[in-house]
């Protein structure tokens, strides 16, 4: 099981990678709140996806988030590291189908 600090660092690493890729990819039409709920740690993070970027990451849940990733700490780290494809986590992501398609382009 990964630690809360490792998960926080992974999300910030993902945000940095998305920031770098956002300019090359062009603007992605997706502006949604995001919650990442870690079932094994009983913890959560939330932020916002906007313009192909992940911003305003902070501790705590956002029960009204438009996109929710409900997973374990190890799966989060594997997803961010590229060892686990987003398509294998479809059941762990709660979002409308159009947002899921846009997320695939983003990641």
C-alpha cells in the first residue's frame, strides 16, 4: 500500500506532466472538478481539470466533483506511472461518457 504522501506526490507529478503536454496537445475542451478517493487509505484529494491541465490539487474530498476516481493508492501510482491504462479503470471512474472520452485524450 502506498502512503498518502506518495499519492499526493503522484498527483502533483501528473499535474506537471499535463502542464508540459498541454501546449503541445492544444486546448482540450474539458473543465471539470475532480475527486480522487483512495479506498485503502480512507483519504481523498480534489482539484480541477481545465484546459488540459490539472490544477488546484488539495487534500480532502469534493462530493460534488463532476469526475471521481475511486481507487486504491497502488492503482493510482500505477496509473500515473503509466503502468496501468485508463481503459482498465473505467469502473473506477465516475463521469459522464463524453468526459471519459476526453480524459482518455488527456492521459
